[in-house]
């Protein structure tokens, strides 16, 4: 009986013809409007060439020189520390945790967990982490998430400075574009203060997917920004279509999309497969789950992620810690669950959005998701700058505690690859 039922799920090929008819029809206004935005920047090949040139390290450094030359000595210092191997290697870190026993452990690198921290709002914070990493034998994360106003960080030079730093240390990073419903465009929201009541509905209402596309192409061609946050089904589809056209966009789906079960995961990955390129690649490279998921959610979804050919393409980004205020019930710490699931599920990113709750709660200004939406000038004027940097350092510390726990349990991690992974750093140079 069950096999008979299963066969009823088969999708006839005619359905694909129906979808193609919509996509290829010149009278499909939504598609025509999307193509018009893309064509303003050139052909996909021209767009990619502009992005490649814009993200070259010399060009990024020139942008820093134009916007904020005071950052250049720190970038030079970072490069020098990398080249003199000032950061602890993975091998030495493992010996630091396990002693001589590290030589007998076979670490499963195929299941390595990416160390991730969010939100990396300001360039000086990256340098502060690097200095502490050298001083205390700690690890720089392999992935950084940013949730800061794009125009503001473009103006003060943090945008190219962080992009340059990520290249120097060998880490991936994600930008959050300004085109989102927190600007008043979504009538359901009263601003950032009400975001957390509308998971899945922050939105890019009405024409906003096209505005999001235009904004992405601007930062892609001018700064080489490739990976961006995606919070809406419409802009997820726009990302799929843009990649299908040939533009090398990459995106991660935000926790605010509210994907909290395997069926939501299947729906998202079906879309990714439907619009993947002939080489199997997809612009969906990060899938941030809702905070309510459990290990079974990840395990069940990992099964069909692998069947669809996406195990090494789509990273499961899982919150290990969260900001202490304005987003989840505390205490929130999923580190032990991560240790368990990392033995079985590949390509997970351990995201640290807050410090460990027992530390975060003691701060005079605990980490708060709403701080991401504040203007830099207002933060400085309020006297909160040092408090927010301390919040970020707490996240950095939490990330390192996760690396320690993974290592104690014989599990692998991915830190900044040019700093800690000697074999990768050699190949990248």
C-alpha cells in the first residue's frame, strides 16, 4: 500500500514544461522587470568580471585608502601576522586541548563544523579578535555575518576594510542589504522593535525584490560582495533566477525566514535544485534554521540534501548561542546538541549570535538583536560603543568554546583558513 501511495507523488514532466512556459514568456511581466534590472549592469559575463575586479585585494585596499586610510596599518598588520604564522595552527590547537592524545585521534574532517560569529558590524572588532586570538592561542572564525546598514559602512570604509580582512584571513562573510521591510515599507512592522513578532514576514513587499536585486548588483559590481542574507521567498527566487542567468550570486537564508521543520527544508531545497546550474551549483550556500529546530530536523533534512546533490553545496547554519535580548527565551545554548549531531551530519555552521548566556546576562548591556539596526553615530553618542564591542568579544569567546568542545569530542572544525589550516593556506597563496 505505501509504495502505491508513494508513486502518486511523482511529478509529470509536463509540469516542468508549464513552468518553463511562464519563465520564457516575454509577456510575463515579473520576469521581464527582473531582466531589465540585470541588463542595466551589463551581460552576466560583464557583471561577473566587474565583481571579480572589484573584490581583488589591491582594489579593496584602494577603496579603504579613499574612505578611511586609518584602517590600512591594521590591515597591513593582519597580513604580516598571517605571514609570520602568529596564529595557532589546528594541530597545535588540538594538542592544546587534548595534549599528546591529539596524535592518536582521527578527526573526521569530512564532518568539519564551520565556526561562525554574528554580527560583525565594525572593522575594529575584527582586529580586536585577531589580537586576542594571537595573545591567547584562540581561533578566528571561518565565517562572519554582518547586519549593518550598507550605505553607512560604505561611507566610513568598513565595507571594503572587512572585505579585505576576510580575504587576508581566509574566511567567508555575508552582507545584509538595506532593502528590507524594517525601513517602513512593511505596514505590519513598526520598525526593528517589532521584527521578532513577524518571523517569515519581515519582507520585501511589492516592488522590493527588484530593489533588492538592484542593490545586490551595485555592491557586487562595486565591491565584489558575493554572499548576502536572504529573508523573503520572493528574493530567494530572485537569487535562484539571477544565478541561473549566469551571475555568480551566493546567498544564505536567514533565521527570520522561519524554516523550522524538514518539510520547509525540502521545499527550499526543491527550489534550489529546480534552478541549479548544469554543473550542480546553486546560489543557496547557507540555510539558517529557525531556533526551534532540533537534531532530528537536521538529520532528516540532511538525508534529502545529500540525495539532491547539495551536501557540500548548502551549509546548515545553526544558532548555538543567540543575543540575550529581543529574540529568544534565555538561557539558549545548543552546544551539546551540536556535538551530538556533528558526528552524523556534514557541512554544519555553528553560529554564535550571543555570548554564553551565563556570561551575557552579567553585562551592563547584554547583547541585543535590536542593536544591529542602530546608527553608528547614535551608538557612539549614547556611550554604548564599548559595550557593543564587549558583546561581540563575548560571541567570539563563545565561538572558541564551541571549537574546544568539538575538539574534546574528537570532532573537526573550520576556522579562518589562511590563519589556522596550514595545508589550505599554502594552497591559497
